């Protein structure tokens, strides 16, 4: 997605247009999930063609996703299931439940 | 409890209600890893997460009679786990950030104001650098208010299906998506701040 352009956003700015703000705050997730309908996707891509800052933003948003996916659920201590069972049993006996 | 096939959650719930000890053991086996990791997401340390996991299963044992069988078990039980972790977290001082301070800024016509430095998308090609950034991302997530922290942890780390997360947290799918997106925007902003060329020079010097 990265390209060499480093200029400002050249996308026209009228009320019906997709501004950087709407694109980033309201539309980006839908675009990335692939649930955005095609006419809107085309407008989204058109904005990107004219707007190096948004391309840059999208690159770093995707890099964020990749970084987060490197995190794995915390591995549980091996004996935890046993500890849980004996803890619950001991508490139950104490309370007479 | 049927011997032939794997019992459903509801089979186990009914068996536990009937006093079947083995069913409770099976429930612990089935859910303890998930409960531990969820608790860790809230509490951020192993000892607290372990104790919270124990309390969660004790609560399960005591409160299972109040579980409404027309509801989904996992969402009821994840809520029990989150509530246990929240109450433990409340006993210590919390420091959370205001997510609004880290959302992208725009000029009055809605354009991105300027190119911010800190493009880490190249940097994560390197595995060691990517791992380091992932650990920082985990710290940033921990600073979020629970409404955002739990959504991004459950979705992006635990990879729990979005419908289950929304149901567990009792929020709508649009609210779930909005929180997830804002949480990711926040992490993106923090990661780009620490990878700015000037920040890297500061860290090196």
C-alpha cells in the first residue's frame, strides 16, 4: 500500500466526499474487515490514491494489527486446574456447602 | 451426563447442579485456560490472575443454581470471570489513559493535519523488533479504560468471536466495533510515538 508520495491530501473536500476524518474514524474498520459494499470501497480507494497521509495511516493501522496478533493468550500455570479443584473443594468443606 | 459424546456446556451445568463432581472437574478443564487469560488481561500479573481464576470457579460452584439455562453459558461465565477480576483490580490503584488524547487529529475541513512520523510498518518486518513492539503494545492496552481494554484483549489477543464478546460485555455489535477500532487507533498512535526517529534517538542516547 505504501508509495513514494509524501504530499498533503489532495482529495476534494465537499460534504458528500469522504474526508480523511470520516475515512479513518468511521470507515476504516469496515474497509479492513471487507464488509464495506463495493461503491463505497471504490470511493475509499479513490481517496487513498489522492491522499498520501491516509495511505501512511493505513500502513501503520495494518502494522498495529500485525503487532497485536503476535500477542498470544497467557499460558496458564501447569498446575492451575488441580489448584482450582482443591481450592474449591477446601472452601466447600469449610463452608459446609 | 452422556458417556458417548462430548457433553455440551449445558449438559455439564445440569450435571453440576445435580451434584456431579466429575462434571465440575470437566468444566474446570474446559474453561480454566480461557478464564486465566481473561483474568490476566484485566489484572496484568500472574499471581492475581491465578487467584481470580480460583475465585471464578468457586463462584461458579456457588452460583450455578442462579444460571438461567435459556442463556448461553460462556457469556454468563465470562462475565463471572471478568467481574471477579474487576473486583480484585479495584483493590489497587488504577492508572488509565484518556483514549481521546491519543486519537488522530484533523484540521477543520477533516483532513489529516500532517504526516506524523513514526512508520513502524517497515520495522515489524524484523522479528525481534516486532516482538519488542508487541510487548509495548501489551503495556499500552493495559493502560486503557476497561471498556476498551477488554474489547481489544478479547478480540485481538484471545481471538474470541465478536458476537461472543458483544454478548459477554452486554454491548451491541456496532458498539463493540467502535470500541475495538478506537482501541486499535490508540495502540497505533502509541506505537508510532515510540518509533518516531527522535524517540528512537532518545531511547538510544
